[in-house]
C-alpha cells in the first residue's frame, strides 16, 4: 500500500514538471512583448534594453524557465499588463468562489449519478432504465451553455424562482446565516448546470460497471447461497461496481474546471472561470497561464487522490 | 421391462426416497439465431449419501442442468418444462423469494469451478461464509463467526483464525476451493452440487479435494451431484453416472456397470479415450468428429453423424430409452433385446473395437 | 472479442446494429444533418451573411420575430437565423470531422507504438498523456486559440491536438490485449517485422473500438467547437456556427424576449450530438458480443 502510494507520487513528479514546461512554452508563444504596454515614446531604445536585461528577457530560455519557476513556487505569477495588479491576488480572490461552485457540482454528480446508474442497471431493459439512460445521454449531449441559458430562461426569468446570476445580492448586505442562505440560493442553478454533464457520465459509467459486475461469477455464488436480492445487489455487486467509479473522481475534476469557465460566465459567478474569460478578452496571458498551471496542478492532485482512494477501497491493491 | 418413451426410472431400484428428483427437465436458450434446446427431457433421482456424476464434454448440457436446478440460468436461458422436487416440493412452482429463502443455500448448495472468480474479491472469506448462516439460520454475527471458523477447520484449512480474516486473493487455489466447500457446507444442506470443482486445480490438490468431499459426504450425510468431464474423477467418487451428449442423457447407470460394460457407442468411445495406467498406448484414441453446436444439431439421434453403428433410422428419429440390466441407454442398438441380452457393442470385443479412431 | 472471421464479425455487428432502434434513428438523423450541410446553398433561403433592412427604410431589420419571410426571424445584425442555422451545420461538421481525423491519427499512432513497443517509449508517452490530460480541455483550447489569431483552422487544430489522448489510451489498451493473441505471438516468433505485424495483424483487430471512439470523438468535438465559439475564441463572425449564434443570448434582452435567436441553434446542436451518441452506443453494443 505505502509502496503503491510512493510509486504514484514518484510518477507524478515528471508530470508536474511537464505541466510547468508546457505552461511556460504556451506563455512564451503568446504574441506581444511583455513590455509593450510600458512602451512610451519618451523611453529610449537603450533604456528599454536595460529593462529587458533587468527582467531577464534576454537570458537563454531555460534560465528564464528556472527564474519563472522560482517565482511560481513562491506563489508569484507576476502582474497584469493593465493596472499592474498582482495576478496571484486576483486569483486568490476568486479561487474560493470557484471551489464552492465546483465542489457543489462534484458532490451533486456523485450523489445523483451513482444512484441513477445503479437503478438503471438493476432495472435493466425496463422503462425506468430506458428513461434514465435517455436522460443521461441528453445530459452528455447537451451543450452546457445552452442548458445554462435554458435554465436561466425558465427558472429565473419565467418562473422567477432563482436569481439569474451573481453570487450574492449585493444591495441586501446580508451577513451570517442570511448571507449563507443567499449564496446557496444563487448557487443552486449554476451548480446544477455545471454538474449535469458529470451526473450523466457518472451514471452511465456506474450503470455499465454494475451490469458487468452483475455478470460476475461471484454474483452467481451469492445467488446460489440464497441471499436476498438486496444483499446481492448492494453488498456484492454495488461495492465492486463502485471501485472503478473512484477513478472518475479524478477525471471529473478537469471536466468541472472546464465547465466552470462557461457556467461562471453565463451566471456571472465571480470565480476563476469568469476571470479567465475577462483575461481572454483583454489578452492577459499572464492570468491565463497562471490559471492553467493552478488548475493542472489541482487536477493532478485530484488524480493522485483518486488513485490512492482506489487502493484503499480495493483490497487486491491494498495488499 | 418396456421401453419408456422419454426417460427411464431410477437406475437403482431402492427403498430410499430420493432427496432430489428431476423430472423431464428441458431448458431453452435464446440466441441470435433463435431459440434452442440446451437440455431436453432430463430425469434423474439423487438419494441420500449418494454421489451422482454427470459426465459430458463441454456443450453437453451438464452445467446447464446443474444451473437449472439452482435456478441460476443466464438471462437468455429458460426452463420450458419439467419438475424439480426437493423434499417432495416442486421448487419450480415456488416464487423467487421462496426459493431464495427456503431452498438455495439451505437445502441445496453449489460449489463452482473457478474458486478465484466465484468468490467476491472485496469481501473477507469469513464474511462470505458467515452471511449464509446469518441469512438462513438467523444467527448473530458472533455465532456465525464461530460456525464459520469451525467449518473452515472441517474442510482442513490450517490456522483458520487467520484465514477467516483474509481476502480470496491471499489464498492459494486449493485453499480457495476449500473455502468454497466450507461456504456450501456451512448450513448443512442435504444436497450439494459440485460443478467441476477440481478442474482449476492441479492433480495433487485435486486428490485432496475429492478426498475431502468424500469424507464430508459421510460426516454430513449429504448427497452430491458431481458435474465433470473427467472420467477418472467419476471412477473415484461416483456411485451412479449420467452420460450426457448434446443436452440429452444418453446413458445412465451404476458406475461399476457403466465402466465395465458401457452400452451407448458414445459412452464406449468416451471410456476408450480415458487415459489409464494399464493402457500403454502412447496415443489416446479419440471419437471422430466434434460435438455439434447447439444451433446446428442433426436430426434423429444427435450422435449419429459420429457413430460407427449408425443405421438409417438413426438419422430419422430420436431413439427411445431402453433398459439394459441396471443401465438405461438411449440407442436403437438396444431396441430388440432391451432386457439383459448383451448384443450391443462391447468394449473388449465386438463392434465396439471399431468405435474409436486412433490418432 | 474472440477471433471471428473478419467478415462474419462485421456482418454480425451490422445485424445487431440494425436491430437497435435508437441507433438506427441516430444514424438517420445524422445523415439528415450531413445532407443539410452538403446542400446548404440549396436549402437555405438566403446567404448566411446577408443583411436585411426594414422595408422602405435604410435601417437593419434587427431582432425580427419569425415570419413568412424569415422562418426563424433575424438576429442582432438583421441576418436570417434559419439560413445561418443551415450553413452552421456545414461549419460544425467540417470542424468536427477534421479535428477528429487529426486526433484519431495522432492518438492511434501513439497508442500503437506505446502499446506495441512498451517499456521506455510507453513510459515517456504515457507521461505526456498524463501532462496533457491534466489541463482541462477548454483551458488548453482557450490558450491555443488566444495565442494564435482565431480562425476556423486554429479551432480544428486545437481540438484535434487536445483530444488525441483518449484515443491513444484506448488504442494502447487494445494493442496490449491483442498482442497476447496466439497468432500475433506466432507472427512475432516467426520474425515478421514490427511494422508488418502492426499494420497487418494488430490494426485490423482493433478497428472496431477505434470506430466507436471516432463516433464519440466527433460528438465531443462538436460540443468543444460550440463552447469555444460561444466564448468568442472559436469560429469568428461573420461565419455562422451553432456556438457563436448563441453568443447574443448572454444579453438579458435577447435571452428573455427573443427565443427564436438562441433556442433553434441550441436544439439542433443537442439533436446532432445526441444522434451521434446513439450511433456510438449502438456501434459499441454491436461490436461487443458480450452484450
């Protein structure tokens, strides 16, 4: 078990180095001189050259990479072109909001996706199964922005049940429990929109795992022992089918972060995705790269966690 | 004795009431090309403390028969006719819930071929044994634990206190099969079905397991239905034998009689292919041809395309079952002299010698 | 998968596929969209970028509700929504198919060599796959699209470049499985060249799962293109795409009062992706004899 975890940790070292290199390359490929914004006619070419030198822009690429990495591990992602804000500051401001949204969607995906998949599998080839399977396919197939717009249209604009965007009602100035309730009220629609695709994939995955497991010899053994259907399905089949589901804990993280870009922009949710969209519009490459690097690292950690979880739930790896 | 149309009576006239009675059982399977019989008109009795072996090649329907009794057929399989009596109760007339509650694991249990895949990989072996006791005897976990431990000892597992806490993958193949047997025994059922329980094991372990089954049969007064393709195993363990071919019983009788004077040309061929110590032929004879696929069975007697004694009528209709001594044979060769006259192909001489191809 | 004779394997699969109603419906709907894309100029009443004016005035006929002249009304610039929808099918399909071709070629190539040669090659490429999949797809797409000047070709390249990893993993797994088959072990033992073994023995054996992956990949590529275009970094105006047709719906006014502008492109997008998924699921079930 410890050996397995150590191996996984070791394997992720080259991956994390690769992530930083790829981020660095993309950043270097971005068009425009980082100093272009500061250029004003009164600065002479000599002065510009001096500041380039000072910023290390004339160093060989690998030296630049190590300097950049040195800053990054200290949490310094540089400053925005416009306004000279600290990028880390901007991100830190929004990170919690994105985490609230993605974490809710994450929980929703599994809390709803797993039971839907199990029910569909147990009721295989019945109307319930067909209905749930169809729902899951629609969930995978619907463009998330379209679903988001539909949800806002019906639940916010037509029915007026939920706010159409934002995270808090600024004018109300809530505090304490009222504030929490207000955030929750704003959270429900974007969390549903963000999780829909994931609910659908989790339930499809659970269903097919469950069907595979139900064909296993040990299920036949359990039946031969005269156990009740409930014990056969939940004790013998479900627990085995759940093991591979753990692997998509990790896989769903990049999916949710991608989705957050769109969901946050539709719902005006003040998170990293919305920051990213603004950054795209303003060509703030520094922000985009920082977001890339941070999410890639989070995804890597997520994968690592799900691999370790896998080892914990599967006794064959545990030993 | 008159030939009955489909099935003979019990091969061994006996006063004992059979524990398990299968009457005219037929199972159909749905395939992409339609519905086909996997087994047809199977009838047999199993008595207390007896071992009945069902022998046949793969595709003969021997496993389907045992799974049908346990009502564990795959989704595309269906029992189309017949009765299965356990303690004078036709279990096919019971609801699924009743079968689970009062038959499976309680009156009848099953040991499967591959103990690795037949045991749940994520549950400790103790848990897998205990759950049957808890389910059927309403025992507390503590009681169940004690019984499970005791049963593990009975099946010869060393240091059961440690083994009971282990997962299947931590045990060797032989140990796993002992666990399977313990699982089947733990509620002391009167009937045990063993479906090729030693096929996945090597020869020394096989002998140990067979020995164990033999002893347990004595201790627990169990009847065993032993499904196998291995005639050596049959000779070791069985009292009576059923030979199956293409989903039908083609011969049945006491093991000594069948091995001494096999009647059906297929049985004769099968016995001739059996490797034995006193047979110094290096090359084992084989029966020519192959077992036909379930979807492409011939007309008449299913064996006739491979049979050296085939007569014109064999291709036209299915033979009835004839009683010859203690044996029941489904073959036209025994139509005239069904009683006692040994005119059929013998194993030592007569036409039986030409029954097999060497090579 | 057991070793069927090739033809009978595909015959059986075809039979099974035909029996699957949803898959057949999906195939029909997909075909309908393909026809629509090919014959767009014949079906669409107007040019996709043609501007319309309010009758008798020198003012664009913006946000006009559906009428006889404009089946689905006009958009924020006074263009016919229905015509843009039909031409959008062209753009969507072209982007998706080309992108999937790129990802299939890259993914199959990498999957084949990593699965076949194993060891160091495998270790290196699988770490590269790990690196690429650590970036959320949309993040990579956005990065690529922002670095380069957005154009339809950049979108195609970006989607293709980002989505090869799942094909590579799939092919690698299949190769590892097929490599165990007796006749490939035999071919190896007989000293056939690696290239010959890969092309003649391995590739034909793993074609079925690759076909399924291509189908699913196409559906995913359509969704990626739509998302990128919706966010403004994909297909650019005035070229119509089902994604960029929904951009206007981010305005509250359009979202609330002009559903004809955003609902139809959303629906056709959903329909096409759903249809392709049905086909993909149908293919998977048809190829998998277990089911």
